[in-house]
């Protein structure tokens, strides 16, 4: 049955002076080290003249062999110290606890060995003690002995004897282990071995953490290298395509006559520019002659002017009655030398003149920007390219702006266009 399954718990408990001397010696020796012995002596106000550890231990064992003030205080001290493990032994029968002591691994079977003792010591350093309660606390051997002999039992003498026999063997094993450590340790004390081992294990854990971190960085670097290799492959493929295009262009250029073709094209451009200059010069001369023919006669010969019936003069007489009232008129293309005359014609009837050469360097967007800023568009088809005319037509249609395509870029055709707009919109002065 459990060690306090029924009845008054205080009635079942044995006091420390009721234990056998060897049991008291074992419990006190396992519970208090040299520093704690000094603290216990001070707490119990005992004589500290005998300050050797074995002398203090012997005096404490002798005091606990009989009931006195010091033994009663020490019994309470041990009860409070082992109280934290009380729940762990609650459901273990008292006559089975020593089995856990013998085995050393918590299953109650077999005997402890020297190897098991050493392994247990290493496991305790690592925080993996085989005797752990459910809260993760290590249960010391002194606690096992305490709860094995603490309560009254019909076989208490046999339990104490087996506990002493087992712990006595442990003492021999520990002594041999200590001797082996003493002989194998070149520097320091054997007691420092576990401390050094603990430090070494902590250092090993830190190194393992660093290794894990480096391994993650290694994987990341591998991923980055693979990405770079993929990018390199794509760049190489693009370069190969570009090389093929260059070879094709070189082949096409050779078919056209090689580098001499480029020279011929350059020369042709120069000729075009020269011809354009000549055309502009001739256009200026024609314009001057046109202005001379359209000059207004003096008052002495009005009949002569009427009889000539110059069409551009008649057209201008019809337009002078128009008032554009500040509307923006844009002329796309045309003869650049006539631009001042285009401007005079528009401003004379109250409009604002805008001019664009017709070269669409920026493509459709350039024409659309011009159309957005104007009210009327005039576009001569004999000067402008097909694309320019198409862009103008489409932009005006989308924005519902009036657009007039003129057969030629002459001043008279432009004036007729203004007249046509006045007739269609009914705009008069």
C-alpha cells in the first residue's frame, strides 16, 4: 500500500532518531556537503570548535541518534527539504522505493553498476537525469532513502537493511571512481572534473549553435549561387540571340553592298537636304511673285482690279468678315517660309496661330498632345507623310476637334480652308 494511503499521516511518520545509525549517516552525508554542514551547525547553534568536515558529520550523526532539541530541528529541516518531492512518491509503495535505489533508473528492477553511476553523473550534467519527476526536477538519492525509511512499515528493518546495503555498495563504487579520476587527472582536483565537463558541454552546445547557423548560411549561399547561375544562363542565352542578330544584320548589310551602302545613304541625305534648300528658295520666290500679283490696286483703277477677278483676293475678302474670337488654329506641316503669312492670316481674323513642322519624332503621342491644345487643325496632304495625316485624323476624331485636310500647302488653300470653317460653323464678325 502507499506509504500514507490511510490513517493519520503524522502517526505513520518516523523521526530521524528512530532511524538506524547507518541510515542517518547516509542521509546526512548525501544531503549536506562541507559548506552546508557549517551552515547547519550555525543554525542549530552547535559547537564549531571541531571544524573538520568528518568531525562535524560525526557529531551531527551522534546528535540525531537520540531525541533532543537539535535532532528535532534537524528532522524538521530535512522534512522541509524533501517536501518538494513528496508528491513524486505519493503512489509508490514504501517497500518498492528501495528497488528504484538499487536500479538507479526508476523502474525498480536490477542493481546499480559502476557504468550506470558514471552514465547517471553525465546525464545529470546534461540535464537529462534518469531520476526526474514530472516537473523536470532531479530527484536526489537522499530523497529516495528518506521516503523509503520515513514511515512505519511492518518490514521497515528489512527495508533499511537493503537500503544500507545498496548505498554501501554505491559508496565503494564512488570511491573507486574517485580514485580513478584522481589518478587520471593531471591537474586540479577530481571534484573539478564534473565542473570542467559541464563547461566543456556548454561550450560544445554553443559551438553546435554556431555550426547550425553556419549551415543555414551555407544553404542560403548555395541558393544564391544557383540563382546567379540561372541568371548567368539567361544572360548567355540573350547574348547568343544578340550575336545571331548581329550576324544576320552583317549578312544583310553585305547583301546591300557593305559599308559602301552606308556612305551612299549619307550622300543621298546630303543631296536631299540640298534639294530641300533649293525648293524652299524657289518657294520664297513664288511667294513673292504671288504677293505682287495680289497687291491691292490704287483708287484710280478699281475697275481694273475687279476685271482681273484674282481668286485669292476674292477669297480673302470673304474671310475678313470672320471672327475666330481667340480660337487656337494649328497648321501641321506646310512650307516653313510661309509660316509668317499663315500666322498673319489667322491673327487678322482674331485667332491664335500654332505651327507644327509635321515630323512626328515622338510618334502618335506628339500629335495627340498638339490636338489637345488646339481648336482647329489644318493639315496639307502634299507635304505631310501618310502616318502624320493618319495620326491627326484619328486624334481629332477621338477628341471631336474640326480637322481640314488641304490639297496643298499654299496660302490661298489655307485661306479657303478658313472660309470653309466659317461657312460650316457660322462664325462671322
